[in-house]
């Protein structure tokens, strides 16, 4: 009840509360006071326990990992980071515990959309949308490079192409402007073919995105990223967040942070 009371206070008086008064309060209240409630969200909420935790904290958006399977005539998603993970709920079970009255964002990191399973993945997501109205809150993230992804966009799904960040970080570290220019040209054409809603990337790739890619892509393409150098449990999180060069970029709509 104390947290709820504080949140209501912040919603009414956030402009009047100086930083030093909120730095020890609940993180969701701090985010709301700074206009970040639906931008900064927890990373890898892949089980019921962690979901319950972030819901109790007041978060209304987070990221989870999905692996798609086809067994005989059955298709399903498991909520897990990789195919070696053992105990994992089905996505249907997971969605059954989401409070859709308050949920504002679900970042779905789908690990294995490919040419051979694309139609089944899309069909399954369409079924889940019929049951849970996912389109309004879902980000479908994939490293699929094909124009098939445009089929999602055509039906108003929000798609995010996952940038191959290890290559990009290597080019940045080596100051390889030629490689970055070439990839920016290649990627801009791919995003156009896919009619992508957004791109997703490690914040270490931000210099490439701002310096090489942004000028070549549609202004309608927004950014979703993650910063593993920060921690939502850090009492100085807000201060550290605003020290980041990406923090004031209005094109960034989501930042995943470990919790």
C-alpha cells in the first residue's frame, strides 16, 4: 500500500519532487516521475517467479525469450532463452498469468524464426493475438533477414530487426568506417524490404546507428535497445541512466535493463 500511495503522489506531483527525495523510493515510481515507465523495462523475464516479482514492483512491460517448436502436428512456443533450457512454460501458460488490464508492452525475443517455420510461427502468433490482443503491446524481435517479415508489418504487428551486434562492435572498436558504411547501406535496403517497424540493438552499437544508419532509413523506424551495464536494483540507477548518451534520444522507445 505504501508503494501504491507513493506512485499516486508521483503521478500528481512529479514535477515538484527533486531527485534527492525519490532516489531511495521504488524504481517504478522513479521511472514514472521521469517519464520512463514504458521505456525502461526489465530484461529476460522468462519464468513465473520473475513475472510475479516485476508485476508486484509495478512494471507494466518487460522482455521475454521464445523458442518455437513443431512436434508432429503440434506447434508451440516455450518461454526460454535457448533450446538447451529444460523447465520452461509454454507461451500460452505464460500469457495466462499476464495482467492485460495493466500490461503496456511485451518484448518477444523470438530466437528461431526462419524460412522453413515462418508460416507456422505467424499462424501461431495470430491465434494468440485472437485470444490475448497481443498486437497492441507486442514487439516481435527476430534476426530473420528475409522479406517474409513484411507480412507481419502488413497486418500491423510491430517488428524489430535484431542487429548482429558483435560484428558492429568489432567495426566500431577498429574504427572501420568502410565496413560500417557498407553494412548501413545493406541494412537500410533490408529494413525497407521487410517494412520494419524498428531495430533492436545493444547500446554499444549506438554510435553505428546514429553515425551511419540513421540517415539512410525511414524516420518512422524506431529503436529498442538493451544496456547490460546498468541494473534496476541499483539505488543510483536513474542518475546513471541519464549519464548515457542515448538517454535523451526520443527515437529510442525501449531500453532493457537487467533486474
